[in-house]
């Protein structure tokens, strides 16, 4: 409603209202003075409006297509800004520029086509009805003048001001066009809130006051697309205060398991339990507050260190913030910066390395007091020094949190309490590193390849 109300108020409250009020006064006077001529003239304009209404849905469909083309152009432009360094480093600037120009040409051509299509039909309709209207009204005025059906003053007044009838109906049509444009723009926004296209999140009513962090998958199946199964009959447990690692080749479903725990998606069948309660039955607070999800490239807001950390816990004291940073081994680095905890980090933490982003994200998890901490490929792009620091941080969490790690580098998870080896959307083996190395040929081969 707010999206629609503001532009509508702006467009409809200015010149359109003025034209509408002025033309309304004139057509009332014309109706009183020469009702027959008013009815005939109005009939022609109504026919014109009816024809326009017939053409209107086609124009709206074309405009909707143009809006989508415009969004593609804007998205390409935004991606070029975000990926400027990669474009330069990989010498892709010219290719993206060519793509951008192609999209822009397509948009301009589509807009020009719609404009020509609409104007051609509008001009045809208005010329035909206008010419016929002028002819008929001229004959009727002559007829009324000859037979004394209206006074010369009224006939002259009608002839001079008859176009206000057109102005009146045209104003209504313009208002409708403006409202339609606003509705079209708003509909593109409202699609985000349409639960048929993007289902709204729904949560249960079970509140767990003292969550332990035991996670169980019972025969869980999931597919992003109906004909492409990602998880097939997943059965596993992830014990509280233990480190569980999930490994396997790309595309086997490792990150999907994490997404289901977080309820970014819901399983197609089976159940996922946290402390014996189905995740679908948990309240939003019980689920979100107790799970910290740390991605390979966590998003860092264009704020200070302190403000980024306070997002996780607005009530955190300076001492609590400093303790969280020490536990995540980012405190020493923060103290070397110019303004320390008040140092601005730039867009998406542009002033930080990958490892520093990771450790800052872990500090946010500490402040959020999350019982379950998930690391999704958190060390795959780090150098050995930063990788060692992240591993040390994870080890420090072992006794107080449920730790789930998805990793490509098997060397980073050999000390995990349990390793789940996945292949072809299924769990093929579970155990410690020593157990899997001894009993699972696929895991052993994967580890040996990495060690070469």
C-alpha cells in the first residue's frame, strides 16, 4: 500500500485534478444548455474510450515485458560495479560491456516498439472518432439552429467548449494510465511478498529454553527440482558439544544439509529434529537464535567493527565484545587498526582479508550465544596461517557448542568427532578419520589425492 500510495498522490493530485475539475464544470454547463448535443458528443468519446480499453491489456503486457528487460539492464550494471576487480583482473570488461550494450539495445528497441504500436492505434482511433464527431456535431448544430431547438448563444457556447467533454474523459483515461503504471511497478515489488512465488516463512510454537544442540536426520529427502534429487534417504545424528564434519565431492548435497537445518528450505519428506523436536515446530527465536551460520564469504556490513558485532547482540558490553573477539582470534588485529573497534570496514568488509572476515563472523556467533555453529567451506579459500587460526577457534568451541563443518580440505577435519562421507546424494559412511581411512575406500582415495 505504501509503495502505491506515494506515487499515486504525487501524480493524481497536481495537474490532472485541476484539469478534471475544470472540465467537469464545463460539461455540466454544456449538459444543461444543450443536452442533445452533449449526449451525441459524449457517445463518440465513450466509443473511443471503449476501443482504448480493448487495446489496454495488450499494452500492459508489453510494458510488463519491458520492465523485466529494464531489470536485466540494471542488474548487469550493478554486477559490473560489484565485480569491478574481477573484471579487470580477468580482462572481461569489454565482454561485459558488450553484453550490457546488447541488453540496452534490446530494451530501447522494445520500448520504441511499444510506443509506436500504442501511438499508431491511439492516433487511428482518435482521428476516426474525432473526424466523425466533428461532422455529426456540425450537422446537429446546423439542424438545431434552423429549427430553433437551441438558442444561438448556447450553440456557439457548445461549439467553442465541446472539447472539454473530450478533456474530461481523456483526463479519466490518463489517471487510469498513471494508476496502471504505478500498479505495474508495485506488482513487480509485491511479487516478493506473494507466497505463491516465494512462500512465506512459517514457524511452530515450541520454545526450547535450554537447547542442547543434538541434531537428527530421519530418512530426509529433498530436491530443488522435481526430477533432480539432491538428498536421498539421509539418516544421521550430530551430537551436542561435538564436531561433525561433512565431506564429499561437489554437488553431493553437503551444503543442502546445512540449509535444511537452518530451514532455508524444508525437506520434501522425513524429519529433522533438534533436541527431539521437529525444526518445523520450533519458534523462530528457538531456531534462529541458536544457530550461527558462517559461510565461506560472510557478509560484512559497511560499519565499524563494533557496530558489526552489535548486530548480533545489541545489548553486548564492550567487555563482552572484546572477549568474543579474543576467542575468535580477531582482537589482536583490531587493535592494530587506526580507530580500533571504531574502524570503518567499507562495503562488504573490503578492508579485511578472507580470514579476518571469517573470524569476525565467528565473533558475531559468540555474541549471539548460538548453541549450534555451522561452518560452510569456511577455510577452503584461506592461506595456511588463517586456516590454522580458524581451526584453533573451532577447537575452542568443541566442548560448549554443536559444531558442523562442511569442508573440501580433509586435512582440516581429521580431528572431528564424527565425519560423514557423502556421495551421489546419500551418506556412504560415517566415523572418525581413522575409521573411514581404514574402512571406506572412497574416503581414503579422496584423502590420498589431497595429500599428493
